[in-house]
C-alpha cells in the first residue's frame, strides 16, 4: 500500500513522466512576402531539460524557433537559451541568446561584442513564455501584471492583459479558449500581440496573431497530440 502511495506521489510531483506534445498549425507569415505554411510545435524532454521547437517551412522560406528550458514544480519554467532562424529567398538571418542564471544576465551570442544585460529572475524567452502562463493557469496561480521577455533583438517589459473565454472555429474544431494580450506602456495601433489558450488542452495555444506594422505572424491550431506536460 505504501509503495502504491509513493508511486502516486512521484507521478504527481515529477515532470519526468511528462513527455511533451506535438501541435500543428496553419501559419501565415508576412515579411514583405506573404507565406502560408504548416508550422509544427513540439515539446520534448531530454534528461533534466526540455526542448520546445516551433518549425515552419514554405516553398520560398522557413523559420525555426528553439528554446531549452528547465522545469520545477515550485516555480515552473526557466529558459536556458533561445535561438531564432529565418530564411527567405535564400537570405538567412538569426538570433541566439543565452540566459546566465548564475549571473542573472542575458548574453547575445550572435553579437559577442554586445555587453551582457542584467535580467530579473522571471525573465522568459518569446517561445517558452506560453508554457509559463499555462503552468500558472493550471495551478490556479495569479498571472503577473507584466513579463520581461526577449523580443526581436532586445529585451522588453510587456503588460499581460487577460481577456474573456471565446469560442473559436479552427481546423482542429470548435474550441473554447481564453484570450490574452501583451501590450507596451505606450500602445501602438500598428503593433498587436494577442493569443488564445484552451483550458481543455491544458492551456495549449489555439490561435496567435502578432502584428508589427506591415509584418504579420499568425497561427491557428489544426492538430494536437499530447503525451503529457508538467
């Protein structure tokens, strides 16, 4: 009996049994040229680390975001590094960041001449921040009023605005999802960052729209396969 209880506690407390997920999205990516493609997001565990990847390929371009993170039951997700690469018509650009938690700083690996920047303990990358929001929501914890995250080639503070539950029609089917927005202190109508997380899918991303003047990045869920996430 005690052995059974111990195993149950281990299953509840340890993320080692959580192997991640695979989500497929219809993607619209406008960077002067409008691209439509399928994007695949995966979360996989490798030892004590997790790798989260968002990968998309179109006929004339591709984009990849990868972050490696640690997870604890007490505090959730903490990024170790983040990499972004895009290629359009044969021209490839990218950015690579490392989070140095022993020094509480961020390193621009793609710009080694740039000085490290001091960051708060709750700083997050632009891909894994959704995992942290899902962790807080699933555990009934309060959402932060703002988050510090890598954004483009800089670090910015964004306010987190929680909206209502909305019913969305997607290729995955009709699903209820809560709307969220990230905003600046001085909002610009030409910039927009909104996304919807589904409680029935442990707050997995259902839809995302990020607009920066003439640039647009949008995702809409079309398939989801879960193997369990913390």
